[in-house]
């Protein structure tokens, strides 16, 4: 009987086991990015920038050169790398606390400059690493450690819709919001990530994929319920789709 | 190449270009804005890149990114902006990335003003950001010395994989003097196998990070950093002495204040007062040797600063109780005059010191 390989781990990831909680979709998203880098055969020419938050240790998981940035500053660090090495692929991997709160300025200006980098923005509507506090993307009514009575727009304001906002900037070339809550959407997410890196390959400017993601631990839900919550509660607030495709990347 | 008349801020920029720095990320702030503008014009001529960042915070993190690829890179600012860079500087130290950061100091605290000051001495010499660290700090007193020390700064940064601070006061940045640029005979080419430039041909992923979650692991890393700081202390102390051989009083001053103090010393010498000067050029590592060599015979040291008294603490540590240490300073952007420094030294000399 001959054995045929029908499935294998992507070479885009190292062999190191991830530290993510059960049901967290960071691992899935890591895999998608790793697969895209592998399939585009650009692993050796890629420098990733890890951010601060649950994904800080992503530098141990991606099988390419990695630099770890200060909280929120990954797009600035990526700018420094890309401006020196314009022929390499540079991406950041950031959560919603990192990107949408402390680092909102850096991502806006990187996009405005049309930095030819790719931002992987993982939005799970909460701070995970620090124990479940409100993020700028936390939904109205959502209970967190710092909104124990639920987020109240009159007190904490409303969620920031990052993709919509970034898409208004001329330097933004490819902006898409996808989700990780089921197989079909995960496959769509992978296509979006691929298009973002192709946008960079063509030198078209700033690309970002916002991926709606889970946090079972801090949401207080089991993994299956968490996926349902993304679909039922997050997607209506954060509509999926392509917000910018300046050059019609297919 | 002959001498050219230039402004201090521009000299720093041109000296950096001569040192092989092709990348500059900056943000405008008085009184160092000429440096940024010069780089914007000059770097494209040498195939380099200038980028105006959206903030001081972004600028230092762009420096971090560029430094992680192994190139010579620089940013500059003045006091309030320099404070904003502190987190990024701490990260540079932790990740062991070489870079040169220039601080043209102005009056503080807060927004303060735009007049010359030296009141960031504590910040630059005692760490500045979070964590256990020191950074080499070079403080030129003339525009020609800027040329020399800017090149030294890049060499030290590469040699020890550390950020290096070039510190001047607003006066140094704004004054004009003739300078001559000289390329180093052989530009030191450092191999940087740690640089994250992609893994093509080098076998495996490289990581630039300052994170170490394991306490024992971080302690080990910190001790190894301390060993590096000890090597820097061993090898990179710079200072100048002036008329200290027969001196009974020694003035201590750095940067432009040292030049004003030197004039006061010349005047006192004409009047028979035996006074000399120790001018620290590296503020960290602080030059202890000239104090150890003189402290048994010197009757008093006087630290002269454009601050309320910061370096004077390092002078006291170096003198270590062997002699009294006095202080004269002006703060808030006021430059001390030769006259008032002279009066201070005469009043100290009058207190039991032979005139």
C-alpha cells in the first residue's frame, strides 16, 4: 500500500507549540498567514513584526525573520524595516488593543503614507493578554473587566470600525474585513490575506486584513459558543467585505 | 576638504552622513529643526532616506525597525520630544540594536522653553526609560568636536550593539563655526549576522526582541547587558583636562558651558588663582579617573551647569568625600555668564584657598 500525503503542517510556521487558549482563533490565523507565505514562496524574503498582546510570541511561531515591536508601534517598526528593505515582504500581526487603541496613530499614518506593508489585524473585541478589559472594538453592552456593567456609549463611546476608517485614506490600497468563525469564512480569510500580500508584491501600497476572532477565556464562553458570538454579535457590527481595492487586485 | 562655516545642527547631520548613516526618521522640534531639514535635503543625495514621522514615538520606532535590518540609522529631538522617545530607547537597549539619538537640550520641565539647557543630564545618564540600563552619552563642546563625536557615536553603537546619545544644548545646535569633515581612514565595517533581513541563504529565522518571560532568563540577559556596560565603562570614557596640574580648584563643566568656564578660568589665572577644568566628554560613562587622580590635593571642585544641579551628583560620587564639591548653575534656558562663573570661583577661592 502506498501512502500519500494529504495534509501537512505549513512550512510557514515553526514546530513550536503555541500558547494560545483552547478555542482562540489566533492559531488558525497564524496558519493562514504561514500558508500564504509558503504558497507565495516568500518565507525567506519576509520580515514579520510582532506586537504586544496575546500574539507577542508570534515571533516564535512564524518561520521567517521576526522583529518584536513596542505596544502599538508595529506599523512604525515595519515602516523602518520596509524603507530600508523595499524588496522584502514586511507584515505586522496586531490585535485590537495594540492596533486600535494605543497604536491607532501609527496604523493611520502608515496607511496614509501608503507604506507598502501588510497589516494582519486580529479583532476579538477585547484585551486578552491583560485579562479581558475593554478594547476600542468592544461592542456596546459587552461586559469586560473594565466595563462590568457592559459598554455604555454615553460613558465609553462606541466601537471603532478600523477597516472603514483606514479605507478612507488614499494610501490604503487593499482593505478587507473577514471572519474566522467557520470553515467557509476561514477560507475567505486566507484569500484576503493572499490578496493583501499580492498587493504588497505589486508595490501598490498599504494593505490590511481585519479578521474577526474569538476570545473564549475572556468572553466567558466555550469555543463553540464563541464562534457563534462572532457570527451573531460581531459580524452585524463589523460587516464583512472588501472596503478598498484600489487597483482591483483579484 | 577645507573648512566650511555651518550651524551646529547641520554639522551633526553632515557628520552622520560622513559616518555612513543613510537613514533618518525625525519629527520637527525647536531648537533642532535644522538637523531634520538638512537630512531631508541631504540623504537623497547619498542614496539614503529621510522620513518625517507622525510623532517622536513613531520616529524612534522607525529607527528600531531600520536598526533591526543592520543599517546605520539616526533620529534627533529636543527635550520634550526626547522624553517621548524613552520607551523606544529602552526597547533598543533591550533588543541590543545600534542607533544614534541626538538630544539638543532645551529648558524644561514640561514645555519649558526653547532656550539652551543641560537639564536632561539625569535622563540621558541614568537610563531615562524603564529597566536596568545605561547608554553611552557624548557631549561635544564645539562644532569641530561634533564631527569627531558623531562618527564615534556610530562606531560605539555598532561595536556594542547599543543606542548612543549625542547630547548638546540649544546653543551648540544654533551656533555657527568653521568645521572640517574628515572621513575616517578605514570605515569600520561590522558584520551584523543578527540583522533581520530575511532568511535567504542563512538557514533559519532570526528574532529581534527584548521580551524574556522567564525571570531567571531575563536576569541572565540583564547581567550580560551589565557586562557590556562594564566594557563600555572600560573603553569609552572621554574627557579633557585644562590646567589641572597645579590647580587648587577644579571646575567641572561639559558642552558649551565648559567653554564659558574656560574663559573664566583664564581670567582667574591672570589674577593668580590656581584653577583648572575637567570637561567630561562622555557623560556616561562618567570620567572618574581625573577626579581620582586629583582629589587628594584639590581644595574644592565646582560643577558648573545649565541646570539646577545634576552632574554635580556624579562629581560628588567621583570625588567621594575627599574634597568639598560646590555648584553653580543657571536653569530654565539662562546661559551662565563668564562674569558670574568667575565670581563664583573667586568666592570659593577666597574661602581659604590661596589667591
